[in-house]
C-alpha cells in the first residue's frame, strides 16, 4: 500500500476535520471491525466438537478452519491494494457486509459442506477487516500517534485470544453453536452505522496494478496442497488418480505462479525476497509454527470435550494456559529483543520448547489431571510465543526499506499457509488413526444396530449408544488418535529448530520494533506498506517519553549541557527565525512552565536574546542549534540504518520530515476549546 495521508489526532486539517470525540468514535468502530475478525479466529475452536456432532462428518472438521484461513490469506493483499485504489472506507464497509453475510450463512448451515463454503465467505470478509482497519488508522492519525492507536488493535487481538475460546464454549453450551456466528451481527451492524456516520477519510487514492493472477494462483496452489493432505489416505487412496492429479495440478500451478510473479508489476509475493537468506529461513520457520499452532488448537477442544468429558465452556477455560503462555512469552520476547538487539536465541528456544510441548501433549490420557494438562498447554503456548514475535521482527530487519511492508506480511503469509496445511494434515492423521483404532477396539463385539466404527468416528455422540463396557475402549481410541497427531507433528517442529540455527543475527536497526499481537497472533497476513510499518516503529519518538529521550540523546551527542526543552527551543527558533515563548504553550504540546524554564536557560547561556517579546538566536546559539540539528539527523540515521542511505526513498524522507516537524511542535495548532496537554519535555 502507498503512503497514506496523515491527519493529526488532535488537529483538524482542511477538508478532514476530526474532533477528538469523532476520532475516538471512528477508532472504536474500527476496533469493532478488528474484533469481528479476531474473535472469529478463536471462538469457533471450542464449538467444533459440537458442530461436528450435530452436522456429522468428523473427517471434514479441519475444513471448517482451513476454508476460513485460505480465503482470508488469499484476500488480504487484494483488500490492501483495492483500498489504496478505491478508498478504504467503502472497502471496509464492504468487508463488514461480506463477513456478516458469511456469518449468517454459517449460522443457518445444515451440513458440513455448506458450513465449509460459508466459512470461506466469512474468510473473504475477515481478510479485509484485518488489513483495512489498521490501514485506516494511518489515514486518521499522524505518525507520532500511530503506534499508540495501532497498539489498541493489538490489545483487542490479545483480549479476543483469551475470550474467544470461553465465549465459544458458553454459547455452545447455553444457547447453540450457531450463536458463535450470530454474535457477529449486532457488533457488525453497530460498526457499520458508526463508520457511515463519523468516519471521513481524505481522498488520496493511489493507482495500482493489482496482481489478480498471482493471488489466484497462490491460492490455488495452497488449495491443491491442502486437498491432497486432507483427502489423501482417507477419502481417496494415496495412489489414486485424483490425489496424483491434484498433486500434479498443484505443481503446475506453482510453476505458473513463479512465472507470473517474475512478470508482475506489483507481485503479491516478490520472488526477490527469497534471495534474502534470513527471509527464506523465517518463512520456513513461520510455515512450521503455523502448522503446529493451528493444528493443535483445532484438535485440543475435541480431546477435552470428547475424551475427558469436559463441557464446552470448561474446555475454553482449560485452553487459557496455552493462550496465556503465548501472550506472555510473545510480549516478553518482543520487549527483550527491542532493548537488547539480540534475537536469534528466541527462534531456537521457541522451536525447542514447542517440540517439548507437543511431546507433552502426546502424553495426555483420559485420566490426566487438570494441573498436568494445564502445564502441558502452557509449555506449548510459551514455545509458540517465544518464536512468533521474533520471526516478523527478523524479517523486517533483513530487508530494504521498500520491501519492509511486503516482508512483514510475507512472514505471516507463510504461517497462514502452514496453518491451513497443518490443520489438514492433523485432520488426515486423526481420521485415519481413529477409524483404524475403533475398528480394532470394536471388532467382534455385539454392537447396537447402525453403530459401527465409521458412525462413531463421524459423530462422537454415538459413543453413548455403546454398551457401558465398550465405551472406555472407544474413548481410548479417540484419545490415542488425537495425541498421536502431536507425536507426528513434533519432528516437523524439530526441523524448524534445526533451521533456526542457520539464521544470521544481523544487528537490529534502531527503528525495528516488536510487532503488536495483531501481527503475530493473527491467522491471516497483516499487510501494511513500508511507510506504515516505519511510521509505526518511529512513532515512539513522538510519545511523551520518546520526545524527551530524543532531545536528551541529541543534546548529549551535540556535546551541550542543556535541558531537553532548551534544545527543543533552540531548534524551533532556528527553524522559524524568531518565536514568542509566551505563545508556544498555545500552539505546541509543551506546557508554559517548561517553556519558561527553557527560555531562561538559553538566555542565561547567551544562546538567545530578546527583542521585544520575540526570542532570537545569538551567534553562539546558531552554532549550538546547528550542532543539535546535525545530532538529530545522525540519531535518525542511526535508527534507520541502511534505509537512510544516499538513495533513500521520497516517502521515507517525508516521514522523517513530518516526525521532525512534530518533534519541533510545528504541525498542530491546538483548538481553543481543547484543554492544555500534559506532555512534558
């Protein structure tokens, strides 16, 4: 996506006036849109066993998840480019409508094929909700405030990761599994009305050559692979003409995709990225992490509800240690990396711990205690959390500025494809093992009419129709089939552990920041432009703490003994020629008391003199301000690393100029009815 037009969160600009109240209403509506997409990724998991029992077709369980993942993954880059080209407000409303239509259809589905198709419709809308909600933030607020507001989206995503399994269980147990989808309607309708009323985005449209062919081909390749993984050995034999045909078709489409991307003006996945060793290795590890994460999360509720007899609500509670482990370790690893600059240890430790977690999950049995199962879940979640944040960060750090946005979405793209593939493979292993184990356990037994291994594998409620003496054997078959899946997945994650050792730990650019949970926990790629990614990372400079730290740093670099506010004042006078300190508090986010202290110091040091009410630089002041300006540019260059080279792109120069102006307090005039800010230098 192109560089968006920035509007101050607190200052109206011509043609796009946003009062703070209107802005917050708009942000709230965008948060509701994000809530829809985020909630739907987690709320369905605990309802799946009940859905399968009612609609039948345990062998199709994986496709309820996979259909959503594939559709949202394929749609995400298209939503981003179309939003640039035709305006994001209308596209965001269209995404909500598509998502709500899919939700209604899912709620009224009468069989598994219908539900799978309708989940794909939901996924098409969900991809747009995810990418457009955060892109619109870039249209509404300045670079200085962007990180703060986009952080809210990360918080919402983290909260839904916890609440989703719980709400899914509550609705399933006390209402109906259909309410897992119907709950989207009131939220979506409110978001639609609020957006229509208060969201006014400046019209800055950018023409794109949209890579429809590449998007369609990569989606088709993924679908062929997932179909082979999910249907091979179960619905059709591995050596059947249909499976071989699907595999060959997938290979042909992959070759066509590579051919198309080499000639695309704006490829959906630039092949040049794969010449970057770090990006290639990160993509492999991301694929494996998605494979393990979503495969396990899909089948753990089935183990809890079917094997251990836990209610849907309590199965959501039992999953909380895993989500907690993911959130805690994801946040902690991101913070540690941002502060130390060392990151390679986390992919290595994360993949190792995830492997241990899968082996522990394999040890679960029918009578495993709550505390033991919770500990296993926590270890597994912690392993995932350690590696997820850092993969996106490593990808961002390894590429040139112009590839920053696509590298960010590329890392999550491969995790999403891995998730689709993992859920399908897990489903194939589970279904194949279950049918075989049930047939062995029930062979030669006197069974009620219509009850056999296939009936029990399709609907776990049939177990209740077995004679009491045979039920433990059937439950044991379910238990062993699910836990065997985790055993078979562990070597794949162990492969990622081996790959992680080959990552090269390049020095982190100062501007690379840990991604928020919406990037690392989302199942579909979060596509943002290079400008948006860099603005989010550098937005910390415009925060109250960030501004003070910037001026402390450049003052020390310039070799001056001044208050941070005094350095700010010197640079402002240098920029404007003269300033009237008494009026600065009305036009900048700096309080009068701080400005008065700064004015007194620069006058006492002979760096500025008064002419009436105006403050002007002396010769010594000009020299000091020049040193400060050079120090500020050197500090930014240090943060941006090789992105700030001789051939730095225009939009990056504009971003730095905009942030520099904001740091100087030059970009906003505070409305008369707005209370004085509490920012301090």
